[in-house]
């Protein structure tokens, strides 16, 4: 736990440096090198499958706050919410040999993992919640990733500043046992503020990597041609660290 707190602090400090200064080319290059060191150090300190700490039901926070977008509020999303997300589809596409289009019932029918973990936000707050959903690796195996696939993109229904939110991880984090597609929080369907109907839980990374309002999972060979080329909404716009491991 002490190691996790230290790495959370280091990762947060890296992101805290993402100001106007960080947008200059020398500082952006320095942050990129620091991020690469952080990723290698994080994975050297523990195996690729080492688990983030899990907690008991007594540790669950009385309130798990929402953050970022609290409601996409688009006509399509509001119609889906009014219908209890009965027609929501999750696509698995890109560099796969068997593209998928899954309903919430399909997601619920897969083997489920439940984990009680701590969410660490780059803004400095944390909360402990109980999450349930299938492991991402199960879906990727069903979709049969091509040999060229190296990264997984998460597409979302929410927009910030007129642009779609997205995030990404490499295959190490995609296949981590605690990387799940959550549809429940604390034994109830996800609230809208927490990402209903589906969100990612990537337990060894900071909170902005846990994409909400999930609509598609896309396998790609490189990140450079995706949106702004840095692997995520905040990475593209504010030089947030792409690897936010804790």
C-alpha cells in the first residue's frame, strides 16, 4: 500500500506539471521520458499481473463521487437512459478477427469479477467502491485480436469541449486480472454520474484512465493516428501522462 501511495503521488505530480509550461516542446519531451521511466519502474516493482489492493465491504466509502462528465446529456444518451439502456450496444472492433456487438444482457451473461478497490483521482481525492463486470481480456479473446494489435482504445458517449472522450491502454493493462468492464457499483447498476451503463476499471492506473459511458473497444497497432495521437483526451490536450500507473 505504501508503494502504491508513493507511485500515486509520483504520477499525480507528473500530471500536476501539465500546465502551460508542460506544453512547451522541451518540457513535453522531459515529461515523456519521465513517463517512460515511470512505466518501466512500476512494472519492474511488481509483475504484470500483480493485483492492486482489494478491501473489505466495511471499507466501502459511504459516497462514491462522480467526476468529469456527470451526464453526457446528449439526445441519444438521454433516450438510452430513459429506456434503462435496454438498447445500449458495446462494440469490439478494429484489429480483431471477430468483431462483437454486445448488449448489456450479453455483458451480464459473461463470467463476472467483483472487486473492492480504491479509486485515486489526480485531483487528490480517493474513494473505495465495489465493482462488478467481466474482465476485458474475456472480450478481447472472443474477438480474436490480430497479431498487429498493440493498444486498446476506449470510446465513450460523453463529450468535453465538443470532442468525444477516449482513453487507451496497452495489452499488459488490457489483460490485467483487475481490468474489468463494470456495470455495477456497490451491488447496484452504475449511476449515471459514475458512468452508466458501462465504464472501465483499470485498477493499477489513476482515475482519468477509467473511461465512462463506454460505447466501443477498439484494437489498434499504434496510438499516433488516433485523435490527437497521445492516447487519451487529456493526454492530447494537457500533456497528461499516458501511463498513469500506481
